[in-house]
């Protein structure tokens, strides 16, 4: 939320920030217990049916910049780690022409966002183990958590 507040404050300086959006894939959702005793989230199940995909980056900016199709950022806490499905999406999106990366903390995300508008490609914070697309970072099957 701090990053979105910062972006809103700087719209006059950088109008494309108006296109910054959050993808509601993650987060804690209300849990219920079924008649069989299994825990589930009705809202998470509904979002999956609507097409959300586990591991997809948290923030997007659909504004091309210097040959890149757009920006996708996976936001992590300062001590957070990328899950395999998050790594897979980053690799896939990079091969699709997006600048995709992970940011640790809102300040790191702000830095990546600002660097995205520079002519030289921004340094990436996370590098895949392999140069070939998706060979060691397969996307999860559809509809699975």
C-alpha cells in the first residue's frame, strides 16, 4: 500500500504510474471448514474459477518502455523468499518481453519501478538458474494452488 500511495503522489511527475495495478492473487482469505472437516476458502475458490493464477506477480504496469512490453513485480517482505511458481512466472514473463522481477520491500519496488523508465535495462534482483525458458521453472497446472 505504501508503494501505491507513493505512486499516487508522483502522478504529476510520472503520468504512466496511473496504470499501476495490483493483482488480487495472494493474501489471507477467510477459511471455513467443510462437512468433511477440510479447510477451504470460498473466496479463493471463486477467484481461481475467475482465472487468477497462483504465483502471478503482485503488481503490473501496462505501459511499454524502451522495448519492454510492461512491468511485473512480485512483492516480498524484506525476509521473504520466492516460491517456485513465482519464479516460473517471472521467467515466463521475461521471455514474453516484460520486465519481470521480485522486489524486497516497498523501497526496492519503488527503485525497480523508477528504473523501468530508464533507457538502459534495469538490473534484475532475481536471476533464474537457467537461461532457457521454463526448463527448470515450470508453470503450475491451471486451477491448482
